[in-house]
């Protein structure tokens, strides 16, 4: 590789971004809604890494804070 040449980017499998960003914000939650807006903006700008972080926040928040209690 010559100096100043960037290595080629890895090609991810088709549909990987969809799987990575799969999440469902809890209804009427400000935290989930904020992360959803940020996820959407990052996805539209092509920043999949940051979008994935927001998707993780939504999944963690929706399944943690909003999870129905076990009886």
C-alpha cells in the first residue's frame, strides 16, 4: 500500500444496517424519542456507527426502564 492511500472499507452483508439499527422506542418517552431523532439524523447523514449507538440506547432504555415488571 502506498503512503497516503486509505485501505478499502469493509463491505458488510446486505441488510446488516437494518439489523443493527432495529429498535422500537417506547411510546410517550422523551428519552426514547430524543434517541430516535438522533438515530434518524445519523442514519440520513451516513454515520451508521453513531446511529447504532442511539439504537442501542433505545433498546437498553425501552427494555430496562419500560420493561413490564415480572411477577
